[in-house]
C-alpha cells in the first residue's frame, strides 16, 4: 500500500554500554520515528547496524504504532552514514520500484531525546511520560553550568540543610536541599521532597544505604567516562562545554528504581539550582544561618518563569 504523507527518521547507535547479551561484545540499536508525530514506529537491537535497521524497518512496515497504521514511507531521513545500509535493509523488505528516497540529515535534538529514552529504558532507568522540551533541557543545563562554575561545595557541607520553596506554573512545592562535594567525592545537589531532610540522613555511615525518599531529585556532576553515555551526550547537545572535566546527570529516585526527569521535575530542578547559586552568591554559608531567605525568579523553557525562596536552617540542637 502506498504511503500517505508518511516520512520516517531513522537513527542508529552503539548501545553496548546499556545492553548486555552473552556472546556479543557490541550491540547496535536502530530507531524509526514518524516525522510528523514523533512516534516510534520501530525499534530493534542487534549485533550490527544492518541487522538492527532491518528489524526496526520491518516492524515499522508491518505493525501499527498507536493510532498510526503501518504504511510505506514517502521519504526517509536518516543519520549521517546510514543511507547505504538503510537502502539495503529496505531493499530486502519491498520491491525496488517502491523504495522511497533516502536523505542523510543531522538529527534534531527532540529525535535524539527520544532515542535517549529508549536507551535509558534498556539501561534500567524509568522513563517519564512527558519529556522535557528541548528548551527545558537548555535552561537546565545552563543552570547546572552556573552551579559547576560557582563551586558552592567549597563553602557548604552536606550537613547544612537548606529550606527551599519553588513555584512553577502556579504550583508550589517545598523541599529540603543539600549540596554535595565538600568532602571532594561527589559534587552536585540533592533536592528532597517535603520540608525536612529524610530521617536517618544525619546518622548515615559509609556502607549503609543513603536515605532517599521517592521523588528525590539529583543533579550529579561526574567525569564523562563515569556517566551514562547517552546522558553525557545530552548535556553536550544542550550547551555543556566539551572540554569540561565533569558533566551533569539529572535523575529522580522512585520507590524501587532511579529514573529520568519529566518536564515538571526538570523545571523544579532548574529553579532549585538557580536558588542555590543565588543564595551562595550572598556570602559564606556559615556566617548567619538565620539570615533572610534569598528569593528570585528564573527563566524556564517556553518563556515561562519559576520563583524560588531559599534559606539555611539553623543547626538542630
């Protein structure tokens, strides 16, 4: 059946770091996206690009994807270097007279984000229903860069409890925030749900599980070689300097597994980082624990703004 204004975008990646199959040191993943809707029409993992592409294209041609029926595409876009392999894969699935034109392109950020989710799922990280928009990622990465450059861990220890209130799109949430990195091990920011740090956090000892309730948000700064490859690539894609010694990884903790941020969580983390950087800029953390809260606003993706208020709680007696 001929296509009805159907175009594909086909991507392939090395996913050996995320998937382990006995007997295969290298694994490749292929993803077929509908250009108009962004829906995944076919995904596959195989030992080679040609096998993964053939399987993903076969699925896209034979099975519906949500409301979309299986249709031959009118045109195919693909990542750099894939055109010849893709032509061979499609040639094995349809008559030569029905082959659509294939054009190599540089994939857009949204398509790469969808692929990130697929790889993250295979790596065992829970995926959100509503992905952050590209502009949400851009402003979040920019705030993380401000955090890295400010180096607040030089002035704050993880024993300091920061009370944080964030308002995003008229929804206010309260948090307890802790700066990591004063001991020189793990740099970043933890944002706990609720007004107080989790019970047992101050009594934690090395070797024990760190208390972290579901809904905890993390911004971790790690060497690129120690971070999931797709999350490192995302940071670079959205403006993180390629020469940086550390890169940000953003995660949320669930009841049973870690996952990636949804759009609302990305926006709350953007505001939380902006709040910390603004509060840190006022001076040494220990000078006046009871000083007035720092408040302000930060720009979000799509032209919106979030407001924040943050202050240091006095040490508990």
